[in-house]
């Protein structure tokens, strides 16, 4: 991978500044950033997310699966303990 060009450095700098601006002003629908280079005098319009919705639909399935495996493991331990206490199986 070669060195970054001046244009790539400016774009990376603007991306970092835009992330900082979006973090500070969540209420503004768009952020305008102008490029300082004379060859890149166009204006970038980056839209900020107006409403953030987080999808937690996976959470119920994950918790259900975790509880199921937990109860199965505890049940298996209880069965093995019971069988060992009655002398039906011997581990050591």
C-alpha cells in the first residue's frame, strides 16, 4: 500500500471532523464541510442520522438460547450427581 495522496489526507481529515460534528450536533439534519484545497473547492453535504433506532430483536433469541443451555447443563449435573450418589456410575 503506497503513501496517501494529499487528496486522501484531506478526505480523511474531513471525515474525522464530520464525525466530531455529528457527535456534537445530533439535531441538525445535514452538515456542510468545504474543502480548503483550491483544486477541491466543491462542498460535501453529509446527512446526519435524524433518528437512531436500535434493533434488539436478536436479544430475546440469544437470552432464550442461553437460558436453555444453562438449564440443560445444570440438569445434566444433577442427573450425574444423583446417579453417582446411588452408586450406579463411578467416575473416580
